[in-house]
C-alpha cells in the first residue's frame, strides 16, 4: 500500500516562508517522478513543481519560479517544497504526488497553506 503524508502547512504572513514535507511509504520515490500540486477554493488543481524520476530535471509553474524550490531525499523517501516570499495568491491546499509514465497515480491527502496578514 502506498501512502503519502504531507506536513508543514499553516498560516503565514505575506513575504514569509514555509517548508512542506511529504513522507512516502510503500514505494521508493527514487523510481518515480515527484511533484507538488495545489488547489485553491473554486479553482482547478494546478501543478506547482516537479522533479523527474532521476532527479536531474525540475519544472516550476511560472508564478513560483525563483520563490519555490522542490527537492527530495531518496534515503528518507521524502520530498520537500521550500516556499519563500509567499503571496496571498499562493493560498491553497497543497498535495504531493508520485508520477509514473504520463500520470500521477499516487497522492497525499493535502495540507493547507494560507498566506494572509
């Protein structure tokens, strides 16, 4: 059974930082692409950042480039999303996922990030 558990969300003021973690059990993340997605109220889920399976390539949505950094620790089977210079538009539920082929079959339950003064 594959389980992804996010942590690190919360309430932060604009300009602040948060670090999200996603601990995976049941699959070695080194064999998968790893990614972070988010969904704001009333909006569709959108991709935020991904690392390919080898760890050699990363992709970010334009609105977070230069502010967010995705990383992973294969030894701890954990992925991270460092979020700096947070804006109110970053408010959403953030999900981690494992990617395989053209899809993302495994998902965490989500963690709320709220950016507000």
